[in-house]
């Protein structure tokens, strides 16, 4: 690796910027693919092979004095992703008007192409955003609605998305309708019927979560999209927790609008996201921030946010290399393996209630568990204060619990420590002081 003096010497030479790019594409994540090639078993067979996953765990530089089981909010990035971002950022600062805008900015197109390949769509349908919220709000605000028009979602959707519709409700007089869903929801047809039953002649837009952030419940997005399409109603898909978590492509959902965060399960730099809009739908969707008329049919109109860093977006490429090296199906199987390890252990206890179905296809690595008679907020605080275990306390009008979301760097021993801590609470209760 070049030290700073060597790097600047390269940049200062004629054609130095172009030459420097050769050092701005770290290859460490490629070693993961080499490791994966040594384990030819099925995804399910490899899911429990600790020799394989030890190699993956060493790719991260996480703090092992804590047990982080809240990777659903935001995930640490592998060392190679962090190193790539640092190098791009240092190069950007050499002479930003040239190095960032003229040299690095065009490289976003490579990232766009690679994300499209991973998602199974056209690169001209992928916009680079900062997170799921930005992508979804682009869609939520991007449709022309008038007073009395109805938008439909569930009461388990992300609060920011509900707030977005409520602001349009206050400002423009639209009507927000929310349905209640079973917890867990183990009948996909029942979910589709619940959405369909709430549709009226005034319904203009539907928002559905691919995976509910509260419980990890996977909803039948393809069926909801198809139902909405039959009725001429656009369906927005909140994919915050499924991209690079579940193994699927755009064709599996057949959706027209899909937004996700890349700093969750793809392990990309924090503050990176993706918005997919089917090509023929781009022109009819207003961008969140103004774009010139000549971009009306261009996916890049959704990226018109003013000056922005190049480094985090270019480092997405390293995160993609890391995940594809592991293999999406292996990654999904491992996350489910870790989920099952704690869920099976704790389900033996009569006071443990899982709000997440363990049936195939209905959840994966993120799940919600409740201890009857124990306040979930206090439990989360106790786990941190006593055991340095990070979970998310969830309190919904219809259920509560702690959300547990391990990642590929999580070890089985850490899962077992979590189980031991919970079993101690079941036996002795939470401390009163």
C-alpha cells in the first residue's frame, strides 16, 4: 500500500490522477471469494461451518468487548470497505474541484452498473441515494396527489414513512389509511387480502415493506404489487432490510419502485442507499430536489442533491465484492442459522414469545422476541449495562419485544452469551435497583 508521501508523489506527476486510480481499488475483499471457493457445499451446509465463517469474521474490525445484535439499524463495514472509503476521501481532498468532481465522480457509473447487476435490473433504473428514507420519500412526494386522494400502508411501516404521508395529509389534504397485520403473519394470502380490502375508489398509492423493520416479517411483495397493478395503483416497496439480506432479484418482486439502504446488510459505507425505478416510470415521478427538464426521463434526476462526497459511493463497490464473494444464498443461510440458534434455545421457555415466524421464506436474520412479564425497554437497558449486549427495544401498540439482528461477523459463542443472559432474566427477573 502507498503511504501518504508516495501517494501524493504519484498524484503530482503528469497523468498522476489516472495513475492513482490504480491504487484506489483495494483487492482485499476479493480474498473472500477465494475462501468461499474452498467450501463447495450447499448454502445450508456451509451455514454452520465455523472454519469458513471465521475467515469472514476476520474481515471486520468490530469491538469484541461488546456483542452487537442490532445490525438491522446500521452495520459496521468490513475493513476493506473502510480502507477504500479512506483512500477515495484522501484523494478527493487533494484538489476536490478536479480529483473529486472530474476524476472520481464519473466512477459512480461503475457502481451503478454493479448494483444493477446485483439487483438484476438495468443500470438506467438505479439511483444512488443516502438511505431508504431518501429513496422512499422521493417516491412518496414524487406523485401528484390532491385533497381526498388516499394512500395505503400498514401500521407496522417505518415511522419516517408514515410521517411523510402525514405531512402530505396536513399540507395537501390527502388521506392516510393504515391496516393492521397479524404478528406473525404466516398466511401470505391473508396479507394481500388485508391490503386489497382497504382499497377504495380514492386509493392512489400503496406502500408495503418487503421486511417489516419491527419484527423481520417478510411480506408477499410480489403479490401485493400484482394486486396493485391490476387496480392501476402504484406500489412502493420499502426494501430497507432485504437488500443483501435475502437472496433475490428485482424479477422476484416484479416491482416498479424499490428503495433500500446499503449500510445495513450490504455493509457499505454509512449514508449510502439505492432507489430503483422501472425505466418507463421515471418520467412520471418528480425528484425530491429540483432537476432540470432535460433530466425528466433520466434516473440521475433523483441524485440532484448538490455537492456530495464521492468516497462513500465508490466504496460501495468493495461492499458488493465482499457480499458476492461470500455468495448471497450462503449469507442468507448463515443469518438464518444464527437466528435459529437463539430462537430455538429461548423458545423452550414458556414465557418467551416470538413475534417472528420461523417458517421458511417468512423471515431471516432479524427477529423480535418478548419475555412475558418483563418490560422490553428495561430488558434492553439491562442487557447493555450488565452484559454489553446491544439489542433494539421495540414497543408497538399491538406488541413489544427486543429486536435481535446478528450479522455474519457474529460468533455462535456471542449468540450463546445472549441466550444465557436472557435465561438468567427468566429465572431471576431484572434487578430492581
